[in-house]
């Protein structure tokens, strides 16, 4: 019997799974670069509101989730997921408004690395986290910039986004156990968008509804949320989790490339070295995840 839900057959069975993941990585990072151009127009809350509300609208039309028949535990689970999602986006966009995108993504990436290392409890992973910490120090410019010129707020927001990303990973896994397909994500985006939207309107006023802002918001919603999540959802049905982790480790590097191509942001050699250390640590930690196909309890997409 047909469920009326979108099918993942077609291109997803023809295109190799690693290319689907790489496509998702490129999509989400260039979506982040596009978000950097939206921030001056509508601010942090306005940008997050547009991303969440427009992304939710697209996912509602695509996934058609059911809001009925949910018990209190379901709503508590998806509510926690929505809170992590909203806080993660607010912190990350706050960092993005103050730091180059390559730096912001690299600092944020520490969150899932620490969580994965803590779950594995292997000495090798703990050492890799140490290397990642050194990389973040280099990327932050702490060794090459005087304290007065260092953007501690931006770095703090990036680290907070990473902590929220770790919370997002945990709540995402719990939501996936209670909701089918994209239902949990769609409902969480509706909840998070509903909370953030009033703050976005308060910050940006009518500018949040301007044609330019809405057009960029749709692009960000598609590039940063809908497209990468859909591509990875298809790929993970055929791709071992450890291979997915290795591919995902390229995100800071792709973010730096997107910043260069879209925004003209160039990273100094010490920042590039720090980025390379974080990518290397990510390959060690995330590439060692269990080799069975599919996403494990720590799905890693930053929606």
C-alpha cells in the first residue's frame, strides 16, 4: 500500500553514495556562505528564523508529517530536539556574523568530535581531540593575535554552537526512534521556527519579509537543510557509518573553500594548519565509528 511519501529511488540508486554525501557537504557549506550575505540584511535571529521557517515549509510539503496521535513522550522528545536545533542555529549564525565561515565551522566541529570521543572512550580518540583542540587554538588566531583583537565572543559562540550540535546529535537519535522518516525533523523545525520567528521580526522588522531576504532565505533553507539531509538520508542506506564519518570530516575544509569563493575570505597559513589538524582528528574519530551500514545513534548532520 502506498504511503504517499516521497520515494528515495531513482537518482539515489544511480549516483554513488559517497558522491551524494559530498554533494550534501558542498551544499550545506555554500548555504552557510550564502547565510553570511543575509546576516547584514536581517541579523542573526532574522536569518535563523528565515532558515527554519522556510525549511519547515518545504519539509512539511515534502514529508507531510502527522501531528496527531503523538503522546507526551513524543512531544517531549521532539521538543528537546527543536530546542537543540534552534539554539545551535542561533549560536552558529552568531559566530558566522563575527568570524570567517571556515573558522566558525572548524570551531563548531569540536562539539561532535568530543561527543564521539566520549562515547568511544578510546585513548586514540582522546588524543585526536587534543590535536583538534590545538587546531582550534591555531584557527582562532590566539597565538598570532593580541588578546584585545581576538574575537572571544565569536569563538565562544562557535564553541556554544558545537555544544548545541552535540545535544542535537543526541536528541536527533532519540527523535529518530519515535518518528518515521523526516517527520521528526519537520516537526522540530516547525517548533523551533515558531519560537525564533518573533525574535527575528523584532530584530529585523519588515526587512525580514523583503524580496531579497526571502529569496536568500529559500536558498539557505534548501542548501543548508533540505538538500543535504535528503542526500545523506539516501546515501546512508548504502554507506557504512565509518565512511560517512570520514567524508563528513571534510566539512571545515569545504567551508573554508566556500568562504574563499563566495565571500573572498582567505585564511592565514596558521589557520589553515589548525583546520588541517581538526580535519585529521575528525577522520580518526569519526572514521572509526562502527562499520555497519546506516546512521548510528550519533547522526552528525548540522541542520
